[in-house]
C-alpha cells in the first residue's frame, strides 16, 4: 500500500490543525483551521497564535510542557474563540513535532462538529437497517393481507347491514395497509442515482416552485444562496425529491398556520465524512432547510430518519426515511437539529469533478441572490 503525500494527509484532516513554533507563532494551518479561524494560512503564518485564538485554558503552559516532556497532552471541554465569533466548546490535543524541536501540533476538535457527524452517521446506519427489515416484512405481509380482504368481501355478500359495515371496514383497512407496504417496498426498488453535474440552486428552485403551488402555498419560502457554489455530482430528479420531502415536512409542521421556510446554501470545506474502512470523502456543499415551526418532538429526535417514525398523527414516517436513503446513495449525509421555533435539516454533498457538463433541471434556472453573510475565505 502506498501512502499519500504528507501534504495530502495534512489537507485531509477533518479538524483544525495548527503547527506552533517555539516562540508561539503559527507556522502552518490546514484548510479546516483556515475555516475555523476565518483566516488564510498565508495571513496566519509567523503571527503570534494567541493574537488570533482565545482559549479558556493555560494553553501557553500546556505547550511548554509538551515541548519539555516531548509527549502529548489532551484538554477537554474548553471554550475556544476567535476575534470575529463567539467561543465554541472544543477538545484540544497538543503533540510534539518529531523532526522540528520546539514545534507543537495543535488539533482543535469542536464538540458540536464531532457530535453532529456522529449523529448523522448513526441515524443513517439505523435507517438503512430498519428499511431493509421493513422491505422484507412488507413482501411477506402483503400476500396474507390480500387473502383477508378477499375473505371479508366474500362474507359481506351474506351479512346484514350492521355486519356489512364492519366487513367494509376490514376491506378498507387492509387496502390502506397494503398501500403503505407498497410505499415501503419502493425503497428497495429505487434505482441508483444517474450521477451528473447538477446545479443545486436549480434543484432548489424547481422544488420551491412546486411546493409553493401545492402543499406549501400557505408558507413563505426565503432564499439565502451562495451563488458561487460549484455543481454537485448526483441525480437531479432524486435530489429534487429530497428537497420536496424536506419542504413538505416543514410545511406540515406548521399545522396550516403559515410560517417561513429558509433555503440556505453555503460552502464548508472542513466537512468530511469518514468511511468505515478508514477513508474519507469531502462534503463541502451545504443545503439547509430551516423552518420556524414547533420543532421535532424530543422522543423521536434520535430516530427521525427511521421508517414509520413520525411526529404527526396519521403520518406514515416514510418521507425522511426515503430522504436518508437517497442522500446515502449520493455519498452525502444529512442531519437534523431542532428546538421550538427553529428546525434545521442540513444536507451535505460532494463537489462534481471537473470537467463535467452541468445538468439543468429547470427550464428557467434560478438566479441566486448575493449571500446574506460573508463566506469563509477559501485558499488553495
């Protein structure tokens, strides 16, 4: 096995990493650190690190101890801030650099980032397992249900008016269950994505227009796009289905009372999905569907992407399970964060490799508005 170059490994680290020299100056920063500090590696180089980073811990003493003992140290649950944003809770790992005396490698692991990835991977794995079991059960249950419906219809021919109503109820309910089982079976029958370069803003515009003409007519849908995003690699029709399901979920959460759904896109080159085999995939393209509804009930928050999990009466609980499957088939991941008045579904997707011709999905492509907030500086 041939290992990739050290520069590739450095750029692939999913957490902010900074090398500090004996004088406390930053001599190198990986892309994740650039995003965290909102500062390029070139601008940070040879600058005192503590002019740019505020840590609620005696970090200078920690670095001195690492240099003296030539051993690693961990600091858990400390607030780390920069000059332009509020502190976030992080875990820190300081280690000596073997071939550079006096230099220390500092890894900053934001707790929210790690927990969000863990929740997303765990929910997707659970959804896949549950869907596989549901497909098998659906196939086995449909046949006896058809027999029950047929027997009830035969009985109804010789029943009185009171019993005839009960027989009709049996037939109606069995047909409803069969229809539900057929929806479950579509998970197994969903074709693989036809991967092409797709403009995600075209996808969002197509879903938005469709939603406003139907189930989301009582809602206001606000666009907050980063117009410079490159295309993703995926199936345009399936991605439209994902966004439609998320919009429908947000619209139904309002209970018909109206509200606002915010569609937001942005670029985060620090996000990577770790695979079970140890590899990783960059997922920098971010789509958020944000609503101001009552939020996800706490009792189902951890299993929201599982089949038959729904917070609404008479809900099938299949919409988000289908979303999870499609996103997984595209090599992406999805998470949900919810509190009363704000629920966020975030979809993370890879960038299409160049050169690939874009695959438009709408006759009148959307013209994205300028972003509502400054983007993190990108560097090579």
